[in-house]
C-alpha cells in the first residue's frame, strides 16, 4: 500500500469525525459528501421539504451532515435534475456556534438580540447566494437594496434589484455545473437616476445596523434644488422574511429552507430568546421553512413552541432507531448494516477501486465489534477506525487486525470516560462520579453471579435525569423506553454500558431479552442514595471559604445552635446559592472534560480537543482563554498552545 493510498484511507476515516470541517465553498468535497452519505433513517426527503423540523440527537450522530446533505440537494434542484428536493429549492445554512455576536447580546434587550440574529442571517443568505451563483458578485449593492427597511423597499431600485437577482438565479451559472471553466457573465441594467443607498451590517462590531438613502434631483438651470433624507432602523426577522418572500416570487423559487445548526451551543438565556424569534419564523406564509438542530437533552424551546405542531421532530438517537426497528435484536442487526455501509461508502469515495473488505483481516468481526462500540454514532466509528488504522501502519501489518479494532474501541471508550471524569466537579457536579462508580460496581457484582451478560440495566422514568450526562458522554446508551422485568410490570427505560467499558471491566455483552429483563438488572435501588441531589427543593448548603468543604445546613447544628464557621478550620462559611454548573453548554462541558483529563506531558492541542469533542478549533482556543483566566485549566506555549488540567 503506497503513501498516497494510505493518506486517502486516513482522510476517509477522518471525514467521519466532523462534516463541518468541509468549507461550504469547497464544491469538490460537498459533491463527495453527497456520494458517501448514508441516509439510513430516510430523513433527507423531509429535511428539504415544506415543513418546519427540529433535528435532535447526541453529538456525533450526523445532524450537521444531514443539513449539509440537504443543502447540496437544494443546490442540485436548480440544475433541472429529478432529485429529492423540488425544482428551484433555495437552501441557506447558518451555524449558531459561529455567531459570536449573539453572545455579546446576553445583557442587552431583546430588540438588539433580534437585530444581531437578523444581521447574521442576512450575511448567511448573502454568502450562500454568492457561493452558488458567483455571477451575483457583479451586481454591486444588490443585496443592500433588497434587504432594507420598509421605507426603502418602496423605492423602484428595490424592484430593479429583485429583477437583477432573479435573472441571475434563473439563467446564471451554478457553481456545481462547471467547476473549472469561466462563469457566465450576466449584464446588469443601468439605473437611470441618482438615487444612492448605503447600508452597513456590523453586528460583530457595532450592533446598530444603519441604512441611509439620499436622492438628488437637479436640473440645468440658474438655480438647483437638493432634497435629502436619512432613515435609521434595526433589521428584524420581519425584514428578512419579507425580502426572502420577494426573492422567492421574483425568481419563481419553489420554497426556501433555512438550516440552523448548533442551537445547543447557545446558553439557556439565548436559547429562550432565540425560541421567541423562532416562533415568528414558523408558519410564516412566506414559503420559508426552518430546520433546527439541537443536542439531545440540551435545548429548551420554551412553552410557545409545541413539538409535532409547530415543529416536527426528526430524532437521530439510538432509542428512536430501536423503536423504528421494532425490537432490540433487529436494531442491532440494523446497526451492523449501517456501520458496514458507512465504511464501504467512505472507502469507495476516497479510494476508488479499493475493495473495503481488503482493508481488514476479518471484515465481519470488525463490523460486529465496531457497531456494538459505536451504537449508531458515526463519529465513534471514525475514531475507532482512525486509531486502528494508525496502529496497523505502525506495526506494518497486512490489514487491520482484530487487535487493532479492539485497541480502537478501547481508545474511544477511554477518551469519552476521561472527558466525563475531567468535567466532574468543575463543569458538572462531582457526585456524578459517585453515581458512575455505583453503577459499575453493581454491574461487576451481577457479572460474578453467573456467566450471563450484565451489560444492560433498567431504571424507572424518575431516575432518567440522573443518567443524562452518562448518555451525553457515550459511556452508557439509552436503548428504549417501556421495558418491564419478569417479576415487576413497572415501565422502565433500558440502557446499556458502553462496549469499551464492558471490555475494560470484563463485563459480558448480550442482548438476549430473557436475560436483560431479569429483576436483578433493575438499578433503581442503586440510584436511590442520590435522590437528595435531584430534589426540587434543596436544603441550604454552606461552603468553607478556606478548605471548600460543603455542608448541609442540618449538619451545622450543635445543641440546637447553627455554626457560622467551618468545624475543621473555623473559617467563615459562604452560602452556596447554586452549583454554578448551568453556565456551561454541552459543548463546553466536553471541552472542560477533555482538557482537565490531560496532563502537560500529553501536549494536548486545540485540534485534538476539537476532534474528540466535535467542535471548532476556534471555539476551543477562545473558550480555553476564558477557562485559563478562571483558573479552571492551564495553557502553555510550546510552538502552539497546549492545554492541560489545573493540577500540575
């Protein structure tokens, strides 16, 4: 195997880590994505359809890839092909995690937040149109005239601008039709008056978007008359929808789809504000439809938006897949087919002519083991394969061996577990570590009772909240709801431990329903001691200002008198108002965990964190600066910044 093929295989496996590493202007990579994409749930038709959708799933389940694939389908719909999307469907992609200006509005009023979001959306619309129809760049001031206030819209120049834009959209050259030749030039009609407009959208620097108009009327006479007017306004969602509707009608567009990614990257306050804006966009009667992506259990739509009425949910999570499959056995077989298709399509796309099976010494074994380890998360498949292939190259074996696959599985599992452990006590409450230890101890104890598997367990619905972070970090997986034991008919949710965790703890893996439904795998009693942490009304707590020991208020009473100081060192006690953990988003929690679980010797780079967490390198760098200022992590310059835990 030569170096060129090796690099191509590495690129194929790396492509599973993150789809948004692909620049939207990179036509070749987008076309390749459309070739290897596996629509295993059949959601592509709905994602480009005329409905508003909420796409949910754990990080790494393919939400962004689905949006990218939908965007490609929208672009293709203009080429006259009989594709999934209706002819002339316009797609717009907006990544909220890149809208830094939104975070700057947290302490400001709602109208300013709306203006900043509308400005970000305006920039995304403009960028998408220019990417897809490069001929539009020849139309100076075109977008400024269309996306303007109601007062300016009344001017004839707006009509002319819409005509110009529609002409390019209808007859202009799409970027996907000819990637190497010249773009077709589209001539513009000359405006026959001296009307001038200026508009500036500078949300990142100055959220005050301004527009001004100036009309000059003069005649060749002894005297001249000059009239001028200035109009200032804030861009809002109504302006965007109105302008999009005008574009749709002028260019005879079927409908417009706005793909909004990374909703969960917003903090809780910004999510609340965004939901209010989203409500204005849903059912807008302008031919504009919204697709919003969010992380499972890490988003809030508020009370004004109702799922399956205002937004229809598309769920990429494992439990939804099991439900669609009918039973756990069928779902596991389906995951095997999914894993096989994911690998085969990537290899065929990146290394044409190479038979996928030839990469592995035992292809079927590899597929079975990877599918159990990934549990429907394509990013985990990529991590396992990348590590297995790297190990294979280092040891110069003929193919990826069973031991390489086992190594990749354990590597991915340890990475997820390390992220979890690193976040405990800093980004999430420390008692989650105790819950995890209790769960593992119980599973190991059940393993010792017989030779049967103890990889699965059940809990009552009230205990699901205690397992949220474990599911988020992929160290356990929610399989289905509504399971019962043989002795008790109470409805429980079925979980399983991560396959890598099972391998590390010698826990046998199995899906035999007569085994996992046994009463001994109901783990509610294991979770009972932690009920106090999840009570709605929590007893007051106090923390020592020196040793940081936290006391329940009831523990501070001595002979009926409450102590005002720490019994250990007599330092002042400070009331704990809240845990303070809600300040972090899901993405930030994983970044904290990844960094704090590393030592200085690991020389952890922002790129490594981004790959493991599934976020942008820029996010790691910027958030890392804040964490260092808050003394949560350490940074040190060694050619590039390296990151490690605060304890040296």
